[in-house]
């Protein structure tokens, strides 16, 4: 089996190609979480049999390119689907339109929805005695949504210990740094105080992610705060605010793919 | 009415394992028996409306038939985007049972009234909108919602409304004749139908017999069936405990245009302003001219031909007071 780091590199290359072909934004957001998605889909999650699969919800759905690319490399989504991303008369929108058969488990695009749907889904699986886990990736900007904290209050109460939220904490949202925009820290203490089994890891360290995802949550829902770098893997995009929205030109693409080679 | 709806759901729960009820900290006492019998199938998700709707969507995706119960503003307004994206966009077969339609909660204040919910709900594709007039329609609405594979919104009152129908096997998807009549048709939805029938009793004393029609399913509405029911009348009066501008009144203007109707049309209901007046429900209806007296007066005026062409008027009830 290929090392996860190699797979993540391929996923990033596809993200760059998609962003370049489509001229769509959010490439930085997608690169930020590529290692998390790689770990989930190529190590942690049970996907076979498909009917009993674990479910991943991309609550920060503006990073859809990361999900599409990961699904394509996993063989769940097809090449033509990927090529039709963000094209006139194409196949895939920039935010998610539910299609469970090809891995898009819920619709998304407005923040603070997928996280809460994930809690309901995890609760439903438990009620049906199905041994299925639910993972939801939220952004650190998304953590400003009131609905996140509504869900934070209730998930431990309903015993959703098969639910894991991962926060892609790259400390860059659309127009600034979450830690400067709101009273963000101490984030780990907040989740612990809400009754979640809370971990903090380097979101680009595959081994650390694997361990955190596998760790027993002691009957609680789990929150993994993954410290990440926006635009990870492409030097001129890393930790740059503009790459939330900037468009990948021919030159950008060329340089990015060289760095990811 | 509420009890007829909920009892129908609870009866189904005894046969269907998949039904799950979520409440948003509302309905004191309503689910007591259910909670006793099926403690594992009920959750109060508290004063957290956004989470409640998204949670419902997730629970539905796991294969449960979910009913969400709350006061309408906290079911549909506070969490509108969750209803739009998570339930309707994803076409999940969730039942949204809203309490306090129209001015049911008067005089609790504007925050608790639901006088624009039909307009809001009609903007949501995939969503069936039901506004039952009595306990029999409410029961039928529950049966419809239970078998639906798409989302259903039902707006309910809870003031011990009487049965208006006698036929317990009615088809909730159709316009329903509550009382036969001639020359003039009075169209309504929800509990104001009771006032329309009272008006008809008054009018019968002077030899006027309007046909009273309840239209419980406002989306999708069987327009062709309604047009057929209006074929032999020349005058149509609509009455609702809802803003005319985005309720049945608005639907009727669409109908007039789409079917080229040339009936004389007058639309009673609530004018487009926030309600600061302090009255109970009956007092509000009198104040806005949609009680039995107001409806009877409007019928008299229409039959006296002091009328305005279809579509050009805006019924303002004060001018219609006897």
C-alpha cells in the first residue's frame, strides 16, 4: 500500500488541476484539509460493505474540491465527474449537492449544518444498532456559527460517541484570522467543558491523525482540533489569506504541480 | 385539532418502529403518554432550533421517519435555512408539525403569530404545505404526512376546534366543500373555516347560501379541481387568518391569471403590517373583519354589486364592517 503522504500528494495535485480548469476559489481551504481526508478515507473509515460504511460529512463544504479529489482517488467518484466540476452543464457544483452513491453524503455550503446533521445521523445509527461511525469536518471560521454550539451542547447528552468532529484549524477564514476575529481561544478547553473527548494534533501528521481518530472516546463524542496550514503543500499559498478566494492561473498551476511532484 | 393530529401519529407509532419524535421544548403534556410507552423514540432537543432541524435531517438519513414538533416561528422562521437546505433541498421525508397557526396564540404578541408561514413555506420546493380546518382534516393530514416520501409541513391550531366535516374519509389533497351553496363561493384554509360556516348560518336566515370550500393543501394545490368547483359561481370571496399578500389571497391571483378566470374576487385576511393590537383570537378576527360578521358583511356587499374587478382590489376589512 502507498504511504498516506504519497496519496495526499496525488489528491493535492488533482485539487490544483480542478481549481485551474474551473477557475473556482477555495483552493487554500481544500489543500488545508487534504491530509485529514486522506487519513480518513485511506486508513480510518470502513467503506466496505458500502451499505454499512462509515460516513464522512464535509461540513466546511467550500472545501468540496478536497472531497471530490479524495473520492476520485479512492475510486468512489469517476474521472468524468471530476472533469465536469464547476463547468457549464457540468457534474459537480462548488458546494455539495447530496449524492450518497458517489460519496457526497449530505448537501452543504452554508456553515454550521453538516456538523449537526452528523450528530443526528450518528444518533440514528446507534438507535438502529448499526456499528457505523460518523465523521464531520468543520472549519475554524465555521466554529463561529451558533448552531455549532447548539450541537456541542446536545451531542454528549444524546450519547453520540460514534460521532467524531474534526476542526481544520488553519487560522485563516475568508477575511482574517479566527483567533483575532472572535474570542477563539482557549478552543480545546471550550470543547472539553462541553463534555467532548477533545484532542489536539498536528493536522498534517498522518500518524498523529490516525491515533487521534482511533483513540477511544470514553463514551463521549470526540473533537479533534487539527492544527493545519491553509494552502498546505504549495509554498506561495501557505498561510496566505488571499488563497481563500484566489484563482489558479497557468503559472500558479505549473509552479504548484512542480512543488507537488 | 392538534390532538387529532398527534393522536393519529401516536397510533401509527404502535405499528411503526421507525417513527421518532423531536420536540423543541414545546408541547407540555402532549407527548406524556408517548414518552411513557416509547421513551427511546422521543427527544426534547431544547431551545436550539437550528440544531433540532439539522439533527432531524441526519436522523432521517439513518432511516427514521422523523416528526419535529414546535411553535411555528421556532419551527420554520428561526431555522429557515436549516429547513431549506437540510430538509427540503435533500428531500427528506420529515414531518414538520407547527403549532399556533395564524393568531392562535393571541394576545401573546407578534413573535408568536404565524401569519406569513404559508408564503415562506411555498418558497420551498419539495415541501407539501397543509393547513387543516378541523380535527378531521388534521387527522387526514397526519395520515398523508406519515406515508409521504417528501417533507410535509402542517400548520395546526390548538383551541379545541370542532369538527366541521362529516366525511371522515376525505382526500386532504383536494379542495373540500364544507357546505354546498350557490352564486358565491367562500374559500378558506385553516380554522377560519369555522367562521365562514357561522357566516353561512347567518346568511341562510336571509336566504343567501354561499358555498364554503376549505383548501387544506396549499402546496401543491389542485388548482384545476378548484377551478371546476367555481364553474357555476360568479363571485369568489377568500378568507384567511394570514397575510393576504402571501397566502391564499396571493394564490388566487395566480389562479385568476393562469386560468383566465373572470370571477369577481374579494380577498379577506390580514393586512401587511406587524400586529400591535391586543385582542384574543376571537377579538382579533373581529378587529380584522374575518370573523363571521365580517365574512357575512363582505358577502352582502359582493351580492349588492358594490364590487371591484378581480385582482384590482385589496380587501381591507375595515371598509367592509356592517
